[in-house]
């Protein structure tokens, strides 16, 4: 080693020859002539160290390796001497030592230190390095686990040389193993478990990049996942030290770009994993790099800033996909336009300006496509860095200056796209002023219509947006001449709003301008003609999304601050009067239907602007067309949706609704008589039901009268009901799943809403007994009527749904009679012939499986029991009825001791309460009731009463017991405490709670009437009890407390 250090081996081969004897010199010359090494001492040295290298003593091996190290690191070691060692297989020996070392220190360090001294440019060394590559992987695995291991960098350098110089050296398993080791190194580096010098970090990134370029990497199934983790660790580690060593971040960004490129090039077998990799990379950019970059940009150098821009730009210009779009959206939501121009202020170099503008052009293109960013690229060399200068350029008259015209196109695009995303390059006042100047100096192009259509739409968006924002902030200063020129252009030129890219504020401002109603109506027709499913949509920015189709129109129609609803009504009337194609009318009707489905509140605006009259015009002009069946179906569906969502206060009782309902009946009933009830017929019944429903709130009164008294409709209903109800026990088979059952349910619903609106629509009709008379008897007035004995037959024999609707009709019918006969005597002959049979049918449904049916029947019985005096009802029938006693006893049991009550009765105490209350209100209460509600029973019921379990029916029961003298002072005290707590809880829960009718879902039916039937039944059930829920409970509690204070209501001792 000492000889090597003093350079004995480095004196040149001439000195070596001079030191030899004459014979030795002749031998050496002969050797040279035979092609042997011309450096005998180097050869001898190589031969001499082979033995020690193969020694079983590791210390000898280490010393020999140290000797080689000093031999190669002395200042005058020639390339020939190094080549001799390679050709004498010294490199192979060292690799063998490394292979057999079992990764023991310091042998590993000595080996890799020596191997790194051999030049990679030497072909012979590269060949041996390839052979020894497999040996380096376990060595790297070992040294990677030791913090700051001195052999880490040397091992990584050797592997980096291998993978860089020989792309095919690593197999798929090698790549996965190396990726796992490198990923683990980065993870531990980020977590602080081990340190990593900058050179080591750079080598790790370089090796990763090289591995990604290997053909065999495409078959490495675990590589994308490992790459995801590695990128996260590398980026997070770099961001904390970027100011100290920006070079590490640049290498990390380079790795990130190569990984994104790899995810696009990898084989299709790993599509899902590559998608996850791209998603991960974009998430790293948006969640980590972008926030850090926005905060730290003022402390970064130009090269680092440029590196981040290049990385984002690289992702944007790759194959446009979901990930690139997501990155673009996040950048825009982070005010990327303003941020980019801020960077230009910090780094005004020309290359930075180019990078910023090129990236902005790509950003535009990712979201708009179709080479939309080309104007920016065309003018990139001429555009200024200051946004104020951009506005100045826009306001100049180009006079056919191609360069200025190109710059103005780019400026318009930049302003248009940035403002679209609420990322203003300047305040809206400055933008509006510059835009008005642009319009004025180029007025000739605007007035003649020679302006480019794309530029025209960009101007329209910017102008409408600036004016809309100015209006919202009460800033009304603007150029009237510029507005006149713009409106003239819109009225005279061809333009296409449905395919435009436009801000919602600009759209709203446009539809607020009555001066351009005509061109806006044409645009609406264009929009209607387009199939909303084919992607022809108004592009609009909202909730980080650019694409909204009819939602923008729906939003406009639902608002009161624009003319969209009025324009659509005018369009519909105009098309009808001009005899337009049914296809156009149907397109408008379908748009209106979609609008209501999106925003049910839009129905109010449509009604305010005459939707009834518009539809009447369409029906009037198209009723004779043989090809109008599809249009008629669409109109019926639109009407149903309007009537199911509109507030009744909005509906006018004008002649249009009266004429419309009559016209629809006249159009459809003949077909029903001839062919039976079809989809259109049942939908018409649904519409008529909704008209009647609104009339109960004093809207559409005249239209409802025309329905109730329509002889054709009455005759058709009577014939249908008689056929179905005559089937007796077989009626159970006619449920909503059969056509006859479906027809019956719809007609029962129509009858229910007729009864419901009777007081509001026909207060002049003198007697409800009209409904009691048989259809065969002479009627004083012909109205829609299903005789009560048919209702009873349906309640007894009908399917579950028929039972529900028929019982609701009977309840409404009996409630009407009860309301009309208050204070009057009812002639017994009108009822006694039927009342017992009615009660028998109702009593049989008290335990119906559908609690709604059971509730209806119990309420009906309660009403009839309330007519005790008027009907001269025999007390003994009720008092001695074991059936009534069973009902009351089971109810009391379920409330006092729920575990002992019949399982079938536990949920039926609510219907039974109403029956019990009716019995308690009889002039002579049955004696057995006092046995059922004795002190023990009442005390048990009150004990089981919890605040959360209190229902309106339970309060009603206790009020009836109170009024009948069943409650004692201690009972009242306990109930007072419970009800006070219950009232307090309701008050606290009601704070801030509001409901909106328009929250309900509109009907989207086209081929099946089931959804319509379901909605009408829901409307029937909900309208039958308007004070349901907390409101009714609150009222019942108030009435209980009021009863306590009334004179004579003193609890019995």
C-alpha cells in the first residue's frame, strides 16, 4: 500500500524497461511483440492481488481493496493501468467478494468504493458491471436500512450507471424490488427515521426515472402503487427544504413528470392502476405543491418557479383526460390567472412570459378543447406581461394590423376565460371600459356583421358579465352607444347561444334586456331543438363545472328578475298560431317539462305568464292533427307537473283554465268511450283531480265547476264504476296491477277531490243528500258521484289500494254531511235504511293491515256515532257490542301494558282512540267504559307516557276522559307535567324549521301511470289531515289545557 501511495506503479513503462537487465528487457520486448501487456508491473500487481482478494480472511480482503483504492486514486494512474485491472478480472473478483460478503461492513463499503473508481465509459467495465448488477440489489437493500451508510451513495451510483447505460439490464422482478427499496428510503427520509444527503436523493430520483423507461417496467404490476407512495414521500420531503436546496425539488418534479408520462404509456392490462397513479399525481399537485407554491413563491428563485410551471404545464398537455381536467379546474379555482401574472411581475424574463402564456393556452384548451388556446399561442411573442397593457391593447383600433388583431384576439380570450371563472385580471369597471372602447372603435365590423363569431360571443359574455355585476352593485355608468351597437349586432347577426361559453351572470343580464326579446326567443327555439342528451349544451361556470344544459334555462325561468318565462310562453303561442311543426312545439313543451323537474318553483312563474293560455292555444290549433298524439301526451304531462308543483295563490281563475279543461275532456273522453281508459285518459283524470285539489283552496273555481258538471265525464265514470263494482268478491283481484283496478283507483281519486272541493266550489248546492240517492233516482243536479253503497262494496271487497281510496272518499263524504248538518235535524228516513250496513262494513276494517284504512274507518264510525240523536240510534246496540268493547280494551291494554297487548293491535291505538272518544261523547256512555278506564288503568297509562311518545291521539283521549269526568287530580297533575315538557320540546325543535312545498318531487312519467297514481294518493293522504305532526299535537295540548280551565271541568275526587 505504501508503494502504491508513493507512486511506484506510476513511473511509466520506459522506466520499467530501463530497470531491467538485458535478458529481461529482451524477454519483455518479446512479450510486447506477442501482444502482452506493456505495463509488466501493473500486470504483476493485478496477479499479486488476486490471491489476497480470494482470501478467507475478510481483513486481508479489506486491506487488498484499500490497496486497489490507493492504486487507482493516485494522481498519475493512467487509463491503461485501469484497463489492465479490468482485463485481469479484478472487477469480477470484487463483485464476487461483494456477493459472498453477506452484506457485512466494512467489506461492503470497501468493495463499492473501489468499483466506483472504474470508469463507466470503459466498455469492458460496463460489461462486468452488467454481470454484477444482480449483486448490487441486495447490497442496496442492506445499506438503505442504515442511516447515512457510507456505501449508500456508492451503491446508488453503480446502480444508476447500470440502469442508465443498459436499458434492458433489469427484469420485471428487479424493477419491482428496486422500486420497493427506493420507496422505503424515501418514506424513512420523509418520516425522519434516516437522513439522506442531497446527492443520495438525486440518485434515487434518477434511478426511478431510468426504471420507468425500461420496457420491462410495463409488466411490473406493483410499480404504479410503489411510485405513488414514492412521489408523495419525495414531494413532501422536498417542500420542507426547498429554500435550502431547490435542486432536490427540481429533480422531484422531473420524476413526477416522468411518472405521469409512464402512466399514459404503460400497457393496457394495468389501466386501473395507471388511472390511480395519474389521480395520485394530480392530487399531489393540487393538495401539496400548489398550496405550497402559492404561499412560497416570493421566496423562490426563478428556476424553481419555472420548474413548477413546467410540471403543471406538462400534465395539461398530455392526453386530455379526467385528471388533466381536474388539475385545470383546481388551478382556476385558485385564481391561477392572477397568480400567473403576479409571477410575471416577480420574474419578468422573456422565457417566463412564454411559459406563462403557453400554460394559460393549454389551460383554456383542456376545458374548452378544439384548439381553443391557439390565439394565445399565436400572439405569445407580442403579448405584454402587464394586464393593464392587455386592456390598453384591446381598446386600440387595429386598422387591419394583423399583429394587433392577433393580440386583441388573445386578450379577448384571456379576459373571457378568466372572467368566466371569476378570476379577474383587472376590476370589472376597467374591463368594461376597455371592452366598450373596443366596440366603439370597431363599430363598423359590429354593425356590418363581419366580426368573427367566436370573438362576438366572447364580447357578449364579457359585456353581459360586466353589466350584470355593475347592476348588482348599483353601478349604472356605461356607454349607451356601445350598448346600441351590441344590441344591433345581436338583432341582425347569426349567433348561437346554446353552444356558447358564457357566465351565468351574463346570461341573466341578457334575459333581462327587453330590447333583444326577439333574438333571445330565437335562441330559446334553437336550444329547444337540440337534444339535451347529445352534449349540445350551454356551457356555464357553476360549482367548478363548465357544463350545464337546461339547468341554466330552468334557473332563469324560476327567477322573477328576467323575461325567460315570458319569452317561452310567447314562443309557444307563436309556434301554435303559425302552425309550426309539431316537433318544434313538442321540443318547447319538453323543455318546459324539464325546467319544472329541475326547479319546481318555475311553475309559479310559468303560470304568472300565462302557461294555461299558451297550452290552450297549442291544443286548439293541434287537436285536429292526426300526428299530434305524442304532442298531446307531452302537453298532458306538462300540465300535471305544473299543477302538482304550483302554489294555488299563483293560479288565476281566468277563462283559459276553464276552456282548457273543457277542451281536454272533449278531446279525450270520446276516445275513452270507444277504446277504454288509456294512458292519456288516466293522465287527464290526474290533471282534473289536481284542478279540483287547487279549487279547495279557492283557485280555478270555474274550471272545477266545468269538471264536476260535465255530463260526458259523469256518464263515462258511472259506466266504468258500475262494471267494476258489480264484481262483488272478485273485486279483490282488480288491484293497481290490473287495468280495471288502475282505472277504478283513478276514478275514486277524482271523486275524492270532488268531495274535497265541494264546499269551496258549490256552496249553493242545498243538500249533500244528493250523493245519497241511487243513480237510478231523479237527481236535482247532475254531478260526479259514486254512490256510497258502491264505496262500501269496495271497502269490503276491494284490493288494499282500492280500500284506502274508497275509505277516504267515504270519510270525506260523511265529513261533508256532518259539516252541512251542524245545528240541523237529519231526517232519519234518509239514513236508517243504510246506516247499519255502513257501520257493519266499517267495523270490519278497524283492524285492517293498512293503518290508514283503519284510521279512515274509525273516523267514519266516530262521525256516525256523533249523529246519535239525529239518527235515533239505539243505545243498546253500541252499549252491548262486544266488538266495541274489545277494541277499547285492547287499546287501553296497549297503552297501559304494551307487552300484554295483542301484537296485531300495538300499532292501532291511534284509530281506536277516535272510536273511544266518540263513545265517550255519547249522551249515555256505555257502562263498560268505566270498567275499562278505572283508576288503575288510567294511572298505568300515564305512568307509561313519555314525552317523546306523546301523540295527538293520546292527548285527544285524555281530553275526552277529562271532559267525561274520568280523571282525578293526581292524574291531571301528572299529565300537566308531561304535556308542558312536550310543548317545550316542540318549541325548541321548531326553531329555524321551515318547509317548502316545492321540495316535493315532480312526476317524470311517460309510459307508466303508477308514479302519477302514487303522487295523487300521497296528496290525498296528506290533504286529509292538514294539521298533522307537531302542529296538531300542539293544538291538542292547548285544547286540553283550555278544557281544564272551563267551568264545570273539575276532576272527581
